[in-house]
């Protein structure tokens, strides 16, 4: 009986996630901003990447967007559009490029298959993909040469880890993702800003050590936890059925995030 209940719960969660992608896709379709897909090549690998441009007359910073464990879903693409709406060049690589059948990417996976594939991605490949996407973005005529990174869920952990490998990073924004191992923190040069959910014991349990280890390494780490919010509140807080806690966490996070980015 317990197994049946767990299976039913898993199906319910999957259905909720799928539904969220529908409204995100509709919002993205209504966006007035220019977006384009490019194929970035490096070391014999190709990475399909979404670029969304802000409606500004001046050159703007690049924000590298790292998707959740669900891959570059409709919501992840819509989030990239919101980054552009805020005035930044959004560069969102699909790290599942080439991983699906017949060389497909996120859109060619089921939700469960995407989660499994993302969880098994080779970290060296992920770092190379992110560096290639960042380099591409910085070379765009619309870029002013400043680079930021943001990630959510699995991508939140990757954004924290990316800060250990990228010396020209201006800042890293970590949304409910785990920190890298203690021994890697010494190489971080950019400030790291964390956004965490109060009702997220799995990730919340990593915070005390992350704070202590970053302090011991002499690094800037400023985490904030939003009471009552659940893991994934940036997506869940935007959904039509959002709880008040998730909605407020998302709104407050956006306000803070924008205040930390250059005007």
C-alpha cells in the first residue's frame, strides 16, 4: 500500500510540473522580446542554446541561466525571457543537447527521463558546456562584457560550482541548490548570493556548513531563506495555483535579485 501511495504521489507531482510548463509556454509565446536558438560548438560537441535579448539601446551584462533537473523546460525558457525583460542578455544552454534519442534535447525527453538524464550528466562536460555558452554570450554585440550566472534546483548547485571554475564571473546566484565540496571553495572569486526555501529540509541542511566553509575560505556568501516557501518556489510561485508563501518568496527573490544586478 505504501508503495502504491508513493507512486501515486510521484505521478501527481509529475502532472503538476507538466501543467506548469503549459502556462509558462503560453506566457513565453506572448513575449515581445527577440529570442533565438543557436548551436554552440566546442571540442566536438554541440549545445543548443536559447538567447533572449533585452529591449535596451545600450550594451548589457550577460546572465548565464542554468536550468532545473527537468532540463531546459518551457518554464526555464520563460525564466530566461524574464531575465531579458529585466534588462539583461539571457543565455540559457540546454545541457541535455544530444542526450535524447536521435541526438535530441530536453523537448525530446519525458519529464522522468529528463530528470534521470540530467542527474547523470558528466560534470566535466557540464562545465565545458557552460564555459562555451558564457564565452559565446560575452562575444555578442549586445554584451557589455560582464558575466553573471544563475541556477535553479540542480542548476542552483551548478551555478555555485561554476563560481569555483570561472575567474571572470561578476556574481553567482544560487536558487535552492547545494554548495560544492569544501576543498573547491578557495578558487571562488565572485560573491555568491543564495535564495533558499524554508520548507526544504534537504537543501536547508547544507546551509550551516556552506556558510561556515565560505567564511573560513574568506569568501562572500549571502544566503536568505524564505519562510514557508518550498523547493522550486521560483517556478511554483509563478504557477496559477501558487501558494501564498511560494508566490511571496518568488516576488521577494526577484526584488532582491534585481537589486544585486547592475542597473
